[in-house]
């Protein structure tokens, strides 16, 4: 008897999750409500006494576009308090000082009428020493962020970041790191310029796209292949290699490779900026399952 499995390969655009945040050098605090959720993105390393810049996003939920838009407006009107600093969610950017003796940061959102809504707590811990110079990601996956490490002041307003000469948004900053948005930037090589105080960085960064194509049909117990492509690697900095193309599955019992498998990408395998590979697997059970693709780069900022 032949049994068929349907595979769902999700796109490379990341959801606002803790996994996505961690790969960008961020921590995310999620505050959930009936209207949706508010996500506060903060630097990965937060220490007592730090000046911190973060970014606030609201995600409305609902059964229709109009319902989601309405709930989005409600969430945007709420007041958010973090470490004693209060802003309206719609302001998006927040800067605050971590108390010198703090072990945690409390984040809360409150309705305009003063009614409480929800709270979240982010741990504060002793942080590593700042990197002596300035360094940044050399390859990033499309939809993810560039991480720069070095000596910053935690105030995004005093940091100048440009991609191809155009101002780039800063998602978060601490005295040790700066996380830079790649929103609306195309694939391939870009010139990254970062200036903070007396420190400056001018380098190339490649934005790459990972595409996953599962087989149309996968028979249980029969060998099948998942095709992978990574584009945007032309002229990429060798320090970003080896890259890892990773596939994770929330339903490992259905796949012969289990919860996770990966392929290593080397510069000599790239032709005109494009890499192609395939992962062999066997379907073990009937049913639908997800493939969660992720591109993980090496480089000066990744080891910190």
C-alpha cells in the first residue's frame, strides 16, 4: 500500500520568535493579550548599569484582515513601561537605564484608562567585556539582522549606520553590541558602514536567501530528496564560511533525519553567487509536517 506525505516548506522570512531573535543577537520579551501580542526586542547581553536601546512591535491577531488591523490599532495605543521608562507602543523606540543593582528588567503594558494588562521579565546578568574594535556579520540570511559588536554607548541616536550609503535602522543597542535591520534590502553584497564615537567600521556584508523545495511526493520508507538553494553569495567574505543550511522539523517522528539536519556550504561550491544542495530523507509516517529552514553564518560577530 502506498502512503503519501504532504510536506510544507516554510519561507525564509522569519517569524518574530525567540529563535529568530537569538540568531540576530537579540532577546525578545513577548506580552500577549486578547488583541494579539507586543514584542520588545532588546540586546542579547544586558548588564546592570547599561544604557539600552530597544524596539517595540505590535502584532494584531484576528480571523480577518480588518479584525487584525483593528486589534493592531488597539495594541499601538497601549502604554509600555520598561525599567521605569514609559512610552506609547506606537512610538516603537525605547531607551532606558538599567539600575546598577538590577537582576531583572520588568516590562509591562497598560491601557490608556490605567487598567493593567500583562507583564514580562527579562533577566539581567554580568555581561562579557566589549570587543576591542568593531566587527560585524559578513553574511546574513534575508529577513534577519546584522549584528555588530564593539564599544557602543547603548544610545542608538549617537550611532550612525548606513547600508550602501542609506541610513539603516537599529533594532537594539547595548554598550557591547548593535543590531541592524536589513529590511527592504536586496540580495547580494552591500557596503556596511558603522560609526560610534571614535570607532568606525567599513566592510561588505552579503544578504543571502535560502530556498527549500520538498518533493511533490514522498513515499513512506522510500528515499526522497529535499532540494536547497542559497542565492546572494557572490563575492562573499570568506570569514562568513562555512555556512550551515539547517532544516528543523517540529514533527521529528515523521522524518528519518529526526528533529534537525544540515548541510555545510563552502566557497568552492558556489557558482556565480548560487549554491545548490540536497538532503536525502525517508518519510516514516503518514501526515503533514513542517520544514523550518535556517541559514547560519560564521564570522567575527558570531563567536561573541
